[in-house]
């Protein structure tokens, strides 16, 4: 796999659109999955936000300064778009969890895994959008608290609070999953 830095340099120096296509391929699956989590499994909205994220990234690539990882910068763009959409929406997001939950590779999990994903998606509804995003970035994407602070553009202490309170609320919402 070619490094993000090398691909970005090819895009900027040589106007190599194929290099940007490769960046998209390297990051698209995880970004789309994250956006699906943030949008409560509204796949169409998540896909639209993903497309818009990559479009804006392409248009702004010359502003990328390598002060953070490309994925952190990309997630910052995606998170801003998500917040903009959320602010402009006239109605609250409705949870969408189909009869068949699919993982990032499009493969259907076994029945127990479907139950876990479905219950987790429902439990995530009790969280605020900021808590949901922080929890997802930390647990699913394994970003550090500082990287999450950079992505969400909020203070480090606020990130820690979102994660701590979010975990507590999730634990309460998933109480039935605990063994006897």
C-alpha cells in the first residue's frame, strides 16, 4: 500500500487523479462505516456525506499541512459536514437497522452478531451526536483522545467527558447483555 503522504504529493505536484482515487479506496470503507454510525444507520445520508467529504478533501488538498494524519484531517471534514447536516435538518434522525446488519465488507454476520449490532445501534440512540461520534472514533477507529479533539474541534477535556458519559449511558442501555 502506498503511503498517504506519497499519494497526496502525487496529487498536488503532478495533478494525478489516480493517486486521489487510491486515497479514496484506502479510506472510503472506514469513513462510510463511521458516518453510518453517526447518522444512526441512514446509509443513503452516510454515503452522501462520504462523497461530499472526499469532494471537499480533493478541493482543499493543497491546504493539508501534514500536521496530523490524512485520516484525522478527512474525519474532521466529515464531522463538520455531519454537524452541518444535523443543524439544517428539520426533523430528528430515525434509527435505521434493517433485518440484516452487514459489516464493513458487506458480509452478513451470524444471528448473534446481528443481535449485538442491532442492540448497540439502538443503545447508541441514547447518546448525543457528540457522544456518539467520540465513542465511535475512540472505540471503533481507535483514535487517541487528542486526535478526536482535533477531528471534532473541541477541547480535550470535553472529549474525555463525552467518552466517559457515553460509556456510562451505553452500559446502562445494554444492561440486558450482561451475564447473570
